[in-house]
């Protein structure tokens, strides 16, 4: 069997074979809420046959299709609506459903000539910067736990966000030999790091020292700058005589 083929094991109903297309959606920069993206299944002439939305885990499940006789059916799927601040994935994935009769039973085979459809969108709210890590490859079912934290230390103007965000990636088999990954976060919202900018103004306070009866040597006298509580803030010495 071709690697892009899925054998759809389904029960017969009134001599029909049932086919349900299950795809997945992933977002970068925003947590999936469920129903925030919409997808269409189109025939080869461009007529929309079905539509479906994602759930909060990224699963897209189209309505059940019934076939009552052998034959080949060509479709393609594409994204037709995206949530605010998110771009639509422009890719179109061809889908071929092949219905055969084997031992008086209808069997449906689903082919994805360009690979299993996986839609991905970059989402970015205004005044925010997207943080995108390199892809992680998973080759087996499991639950993978990670943490996110900021590595850049605070400096004179910026305070580092000290929070730690937990990320859980669950990899499952959809029942047809395809791995699907869903992402959950410890926060209710998509992980967000906040840095506070505290601009500082450098200002120089100066005075003058004058010597009478002798030449003024550099560094001969020391002076203190005190705040209103009489706390010493800074010290300075006199410069050379001008």
C-alpha cells in the first residue's frame, strides 16, 4: 500500500460504505480555541461539497460521505476562513477516494497524493513579537512535556519575564497509521512573555570650585550629592583649575 494511502475500515450501512475525512490544523503564535478556522472539500470542478471547522485540539473532521458503488472520486481540501490576526494557509491538498468491491463488500481507500493534509497558520497580535522554535520530529505515539522560559537577562532598560510556561504535546495515531500532534499549554491563553521597558535618563549635575590664595590642584576636594533624606547618592572631586 502506498505511504499516502489509508485503508478506511468502516461498517456497511444500507449497502453503503462510510468515509469520514479527518485532517488537522496547527497554529503558531495563538492557541486554538475551536471553530476558529474553516475548511472546504471541493470536487475537481471547484464545487464545494462539504465544510468543517477545527476543534480546540486542531482536529478537522468532515461530515460522513456515503458511497454505494465502486469508482474513483477526486477532491481537494483547502482552508477557507481564518481567525483574526491569523493568515490563511494557501495550500490545497488533493484527495482521491477509491471505492472497490471485495468479496461482496465495498471498501474505501483514501489517497493523499501530496501527503497527509496538515494546515498551519502564523498568528500574531499587534504589538507582539512571534517566537517560533524549529520543528520537532516525532515518530511514535506518546506524551511529550516541555517548558518555555526567557533566557535573555535583564539589563538597564528591560526587565526579563521570569515566568515558566509548560507545554504538552500529545502524539496519537488516528487509527489509519497517521500521527497527529495536539498541543496544550498550562496557561489558559497562548504563552505570552511580557517585558517591561523602563527608560532611564542620564543627567549630569555640576558645580564649580574656586581656590583663593593658592593654585587649585585636581582632585584636592571631594563633594557629595544627597537626596532629600540626606542619603549620599554620588561623590565627585574637583577638576583642574581652568
